């Protein structure tokens, strides 16, 4: 099960406190005394299914969802192989981010419908069980800022969920923080903490989602997703919606099933994605995957860096897949003879002697070998296919460089997860 779904399952216990509707909002011009007087933010973006994967048909969550609440699960967040290409990565990252915005929307409405005192005091949640929210606290930080905190397992000191937002004119900004570990997440590889920073204006909607992972997660240090919707552009503009994502790894993906890989490959991969789309979901994704390890059986182990450009139609259909290898290195472990090398050259349609030269340390030959694998769809890799559609997306994608992508999984000004998940927000 996707780690996000485990978070959602824990949150479901909080959201079943009341059966509420997301359509009712009450506006106030002074400091509220009851949560029913609070103005709820509207955060979830109107993103096309080609970016989120669409709402999960399995409806992972029950309980309140069956009573009319939202289904905050998206297919993109539960893909079996999100690293197949840039589009798959887009759906994976965006689906998770959209789920968090959906939950923030719903939580604010839960607090409103509970109609509790906005006094900064803890109020018991009726009928709470072990592993579920036991107390809720709603605070009016000012005439424009509201904070909701949920406490788990009768811990009245450390909240496990924090949501604070400020409404100033047409600008809504805020933050949600989830302490997944404190909510009883038993999966050792699931996120430690989640933070969502959001801003909504008349001209743009922006959200940044940060996820940190514990030491027990063998592969992920953390990842970040940034969603930007430019409302000033027409819905047909192919860059109306921009999604950026970054994943920082601890090890190669194949190391879990191949214990020998780490003997030859010590480099750590890095993944960055940049996606643009119009309001209907037609778009393109660029993924730069650096120092990716690849085992080719008797041909040994390799690392390579590639740029994946993926153009897709509004229904998600692939229009053009173009994977370009920019760097590659043979790392060792080869047992194949020259006859096997020649067979590989022929099967991939590359110059005779290329595979052998790569094994002897010729970097340019390794690039040719790796490129041949993607061009032919060999060794289980997705094949390059289709053709450049030649529309506005082409020039926009050509202009995207690594510098345009997220430079860090951390918020601006931070170089570690220290203090990133503090449960506080200052507009």
C-alpha cells in the first residue's frame, strides 16, 4: 500500500468525527468565537486526470467517504512503477500533492462543522479509540488567521496534525503539517512527516509539498512537489499548470532485489521532473534522472544520466517518448564474451564493437549502448516512440533545463529537515 494511503487511513479516524459537507462556508469580518464562523480555505486545484491519475476507483478509504465526504485518493499516487517515464513520475508526485490539498480542505471543514469554541483550548473528540484523534484545538491567531490542531492518543502536548491559514483580501496562505509517526504509522518505510505550504490569489495557485522519510526507509531521503496554476493564462495554454518534483535517494532502485549492485555502484541517483499542461490535461513532462544504475545481466553494471521528454494528449495517451542519454559509465561485473557483445550490438542496431568498447572504459561507447537500449526498448526499458507533435509544447520543453527544476527537496533557505516540520505558521 502506498505510504500516503497509510497516512490517510490514520486521518480517516479524525475525519469521521462528523459527517460534513464541503460546500458550506460562513464568512466573518471579526475574530470568530465558534468554529462555525470560520471561513474555510479552498485549496484543492482543478487539475486534469492526466496529471493526478484521476480519483482512485478503489476508494481506499471507507467510513466518512461513504457518507458523502471527498475521496482524497488519486491513482497517480499508487502507481507500481512511477519511474517508468516523466509522465508516470508526474502522476505519482501530483497525485500525492493533490491528496494533501484535498485533506487540508476537508479538515478545515470538519473543524467548522464541529462548531466548537475558538478559544485555543483542547476539546475532547467523542468516541475516540486508540490510534485515533482524541482532542481538537481551534485558535484564532488574529482576525484573519485560524489554526486547527489535532492530538492523537490523549497526548495533550504534541499535536499530530496542524493546519493554519490566513485570509487577507483575495490572498489565502497557509500550512499543513502531519506527524505521520505520531499518528501510529507502523510502516517503517512510510514518511516521517509531511508539510504543505499553499498560497491562493486571483491570479495564481501554488502549493509546495515536502515529505521526509526515516532512516529505516532504504531508498528515500525525501521528496518535494511544487504545483503552480497560472490563472491569468487561458485554459488552452499548455503552460497554465506547471508541476515540479524532486526525489532524493539513499540507494539505487535495483539494490533491493540485487545485492551485488552496491558492490559496483556507489553513486546515488537523483530524480527531477518538470511538467506543463493545459486545463484539459494535454501537456509534456521532462524528467532528468542522474546516476541511475542499470544491471544488464552478463554485460555487468552501468550508471547513466538521461533526459526523458514525454508528450501526452488530454486523455493521457502517449504522443512522443524521447529518452536521451547524456552520460554513461560501465561500473564492472561483466562476464559476457566478445561474441555476446557482438550480438548486443546487432540487436540494438549500434556500431559493431560499441558494447566491447564500453566495457573497456570508453564513455562515448557507453552512451551509445545505453541510448540503443532505450531506442529499442531492450532489457525491459520503455522504448522511444511516436514523433514530435510540433506544437507550442516543443519550444517550451526545449527551453527547460536542469536549472529550471527544483534545486532541493527542502524549503528555501533550508539544507536539512531540521525545523522544517515545526507546527507553526506566520503569514
